[in-house]
C-alpha cells in the first residue's frame, strides 16, 4: 500500500472536534444527494464521490460516538 493510499485510511493524525449529530447527519445527506448522479464510468467522479462520502461517514460516526458519550 502506498503512502498516498494509506493516508486515506489513517485518520488518527486528524484531531477535530466532532460536529453536532444533527449537523453531521445533514452533511451526510447533502453529500449523498450531491454525488447520487456521479457517472460510474467516470473515474474522477467516482474517486471524488468515494472520498467525500468516506469523510462524511467518518464525521457521522464521530458525531454519533460523541452523542453516545454524552448520555
């Protein structure tokens, strides 16, 4: 695995406060809507959609974990 690929999977170096759950959920929905029409035959569109959704999914999981930790 190259460093460029590995860095996508290694998010431990990023220390951001999680978004509020409602905000993270809306951002995830917005990304799903935005990338729902990506052309599966366009490599660049697929990479862009995959990375955007990967980021939103991590944000959503972090927000959910933070929400669970508050209760």
